[in-house]
C-alpha cells in the first residue's frame, strides 16, 4: 500500500461514526486472525500428522468459539462495502 492509499484509508476511518469504526476494527481483527490461522496451519503441515493437525484445529476452534465467544465471520462483503472508491468499485 503506497502513501496516498494509506492517507485515503486514514481519512475514511477518521470520518466514521463510533459504531462504524468498531465494525471496521472487527473486520481488520478478523483478517489478522485468519492470517494467524493460515500461519499455524502451514506450520502444522510440516511437523504434525494429519490426524494430529485436525485435533489441534478442532481444539483451537472450540477455544475461540466456546471459551472466548468469538464466532467465525466472513469479511468480503463488509470490506467491499467500506472500501469503495468514488466510482463505486472496491479498491
């Protein structure tokens, strides 16, 4: 992302209401969490047997959903909606 893009995103975030800001923070945090899942999944592919990997993933999902109350969501639509440019297309 270049400097102009960063500035535009910053300006867009500054113009949000409190509810819109927190909705976008949820989107960004969800994307970061998904990247972490991809990283540990790739690491498990290297050192664990498929059955062990499946058990770890199941336990991680249980901890996320039941212990922490964080259900899985998708962000594609929310992201497209928020990051529209002037022509109405996603960036």
